[in-house]
C-alpha cells in the first residue's frame, strides 16, 4: 500500500492555478539538498486509503473552489512501490475529472523509466523529471528546483503524434 505525507486540498504552489497536491512516501534517489527528506522512507507517513482517494476526487470536482488539477510529488510517485497505486489514481482522475490536468514530479529521468512507470505517463499531462542536483539549484526556475530537471508537456506530444 502506498503511503503519503501530505495532502493539500487547495494549493497554488505546485503547478499552475489552484490544485490538489499529494506528497507520497518513498524515494530511492535521496538527493543531497532535498527539501523533503522526511518523505524518503517507504514506511513513513500514513496509508493512502480509499477514503483519501474519494476525498481527493471530491475536492477536484468541488465547484465552490475550482481546481485546475492534481499535482503528485513526494518522495517519488514513480518509485516502483508506488507505481500501481499512482497508475490507478491517475487513471481514475482522468476518468472522473477529464477537465483537470495532472502534473507529476519524479527523480527518475524519462529515458530511465520502466514499462510500468511509462504507463503512468499515458494518463498525466506534465512530467517534471530528474534528480535535484544541489550544484544546479536555481530558485528562479518555474516548477523545478535545479537546471537539469526537464518539464515535459505530454499533452503537446500527444497532439503532435495525432497530427
């Protein structure tokens, strides 16, 4: 079972617009200078329950506070232990909330992803990949912490492939 550290039902920092943001437990990269070291251990945090998933979906569908989408961070959502739960979650969000975008941060580089991790990408809109490298830290960057990290607009790639 995947574990989480924090869930923000209203967040304006981790991606564009107002969002729901989920920080998962488990990261094997353990980057020097990471701002979220408490999320590294897989057994830290609390279980991500069906009740929590239902709450997240309800928050995304809430019309009183309009959310642009869901942000997944951590830890690492694409840690092999987290992938089955993350895949199920993004698939459900895509189905239940088709007008919401999904952003995901991972320490893995896109080229390193295995088949199960790449399957998650078919349901998300934006991937920010790459380990945080302290020597490349740049506080002026949008949505990422170090210059080596890449923002992949998967929506645009799908559009280009369809043309």
